[in-house]
C-alpha cells in the first residue's frame, strides 16, 4: 500500500509547524460568518494551488472540494473541515486576534482548516506513495441552519465519487493536547428551533374579562411542553426542550396581545423527534384554545442525530493508539450539542472524532464558543500528523477489505 512510516509522518508534520502556524494565524485573524466565507474560500484555493492541486470545485457557494488521486486506484475518503466563524467578539490579547469586531473563530474551525491544509500539502508531496482518492472538503456554514453540509449532500457531488468513509475532526478543550476521543454509534444530538407565538386580546390587567391572559398561557404552555419531553422521552437516550427567550411586551398593568417564545429541542432518536414535533404542536394549540387564545408553533427542523460508523470507530481507535499511544485515546460521552456533519453520517459511513487542544495540567480552560477560547498551538502538528496516519491507515484497510 505504502512505504510511509508512522515516524516519517510525525517528522514531516513537525517540519511543517511554522507553515501551519502561519495558516492558523491568518485564518484566525480574518474570520467570516456562515454563508459569507468568500475571503476564506479565496485563501484556501490559493493555498491548494500552491500545493499543486488543480481539481478544485466550489461547493455550497463558499466552500471548496479538492480532489487528489494517489499512485494507483483504491478507496475514496472524504476529509472534511468547516470554515465559518461565530458572531462573538474576541477577548484574547494575542498578536493574531480577530481583526473583525464581533466575529471570532471561537469553535476552532481555523484549526480544522489548518490541519486539513497541512494534510493536503503533505499527502500531495507523497502522492505517488499511496493508493486511492482523497476528497478534501472545506465546508462552509456549520454554525447556522440549514448548514453547509446539507447543501453539499443534497447536491450529490460526493455521490459521484462513492466515498467509503467521511472523516471529520473537531477540537475539544476538555481533552488534553496530544489526545483524541471517539464514540461509536449515536454521538451528537439532533437540533430543532422552536418559535411559539401565543396571541389574544391585550388590554388592562385589572380588567380580566376583557383581555386574554397571554403571559399566563405562554408560561403554562412552556411548562407543559418541557414536562412532556422530560417525562416521555426514550429511557436509553436523553432529550431536552428549553425555551431561552420569552418576549412579552406589556407592563405592570398591561397584558400584551402577543407573547413570543423561542427555544430548542434536542434528542438522539429520530423517530421520537418526529413524534415530539406533532405532539407539542397539539399541546400548544389545545392549551391556548382552552384559555381563549391562539398558538402558532413554527418548528425549524435542524441537523439530524450524528451517528458514527461503529466499525470505523473501532478501527480508528486502533490506528490512533498506534500513533498517539493507548493512554491518549479516550471514550467520549453523548453530547447534546449538534453538528451538521450529521448529514454526512446519514448518507455515508462516517467518523467524527475530537482532538484535545488544552496543555496537560492546565485547569483554566475556556469552552468552545467562549470569547477567550484558544488552543495549545503545538496540537497543529498532532492534528495534522494524526489525520495523515488515519487517512493512510483507512486507505490501506479499505483496499485490503476489497
């Protein structure tokens, strides 16, 4: 399959450290929001051209798909990195802090792109030494519904290549640098956005016969919906329904004609998810009518449950243990957060894993989406080298299986 050794990969990744730092600092200082990653797209294309890539296609408007064929025919793998940033003002005092007020790579997507570019650069240099086809997918708009992954899957562009595996890497500040984490099967929750309006007749609070008590009804509906999900969800997997925003523009003695609520519903069971959509619509409507009001519930269906291919996870754990050491490969818990990588996992065998980015022993850890989030930058070489090792190992494994 290849004469590329584990040690050679580690040494090559180490030699690329300065280059990886340059990339990461550039991307971190120039973040762009979802569906607006035009400058990022241009930068990624320029880098890929410099590395010798010529088969580069725009996807999902602001994304890129770069194809690299090895020295002979073999399996097809997709390596995915997300490219968008978040509407957060950075608070880190660093030379490469965000130059765009209110926009920050607070979820590590700059790291994902950097490691994927590093992987592309090295595997391009070694192109004749491995067999198969690699699709380097720089996907936009992970952070905002409907997400860039859905557009890419729906376009059918990946179907042309019949990938045997889609691989995604994501940073995790709860894991120490030098480690990775895996979970087979269901890993991350589905996510839906809820927009509920309770409307009736507004007026003076001291004249109850002439008004509809919309705040009371909204509160009653809120508790009923959250209780229904809490009490009836599948025992083997958690579910969560929470309203994070309630707008009732009245006053101490004024009942507003409308109360608006916005929330999220998350679960790990797609069948239960569909039933909840129907049931909470029924509950909201019934309780509103009983109080002489109307309820309008809009459900924006978001990302599905992310499901890791169990066989691929078992294999990846062995590969990672070879590269990092057994003690550096850890199991992951279920996460109620969501990821649009889930769309790939419902279409192709998929593997989504976590890369530790916090210096070992550090206790002052800022979470993802924090204005103070940052990484231990030597993990750029770990993330790149590890991705190369996973890629070559899966190419060899899939070729031998066929």
